[in-house]
């Protein structure tokens, strides 16, 4: 018989905590960098995608690290978590980055058309994916968070 309810278990789960903390730290760093660079605060920096470091890479790497440390790297759940991490990281750096580059080109085309007074459309979001450096920084942040929380716990 379990002594704690499902919500208690969820909020005291070290893997959930490491995953959230990895993501949260990465998003907070993006906000700080944005405030320093632009000398203003924009809430979109906290919830948006893209930027340094990759919060996607940080969160899933912290998750995989925690699962490996708590459950063992020879377990099926670690294998699933590791493969999920690889897919998310590849997506963050590959597909989403290409989408952002396409948005940048389309915005330039739309600006040309607008200035020629043929059409006016809303700009597409260009900062969607991550550069390899942003992803690597997110991976190292996730590893750091996973190990530190394991050692503290």
C-alpha cells in the first residue's frame, strides 16, 4: 500500500524535478541574455523557442541523465529515454532550425513584395530551432542538472 498520493509522488519524483529544472534554468538564461543584449524584458523569451542554450536539449538530457542514474543505464526505461532524447535533440537542431531559416527567407520575400506595394502579410517566426552550439550548451546544462540533483538527493 502506497503512503502518498499520485500528486505527491509526481512532485517528489527526482526525474520530473531534474527535467523541469534543466528546462527552467535554460529558459532563465535566455531571458537574462535577452535583457542584457536588448536592455528590456520580453516575456516571450521565457516561453519561446530557440536561443542559447537549448531548453529542449537541457530538459531531455537532464531527464535521461536522471533515469540513467536512478534506474540504471542497462534498463529498458533508460533505453527509451535515451532514444527520446536523441529524437528531441535532432529535431531541435535539425528540422526546427531549417524551418526557422525558411521563415527568414519567406519574410525577406514578403518584405520585397510589401515594399513594391503588392501584398502585406504578418512576419513568420524565424527563431524556431537551435544552432549546434546552442544544443551542445543545452546538453551540458542537462547533464549538470541531472548529476547535481542526483548527488544532492
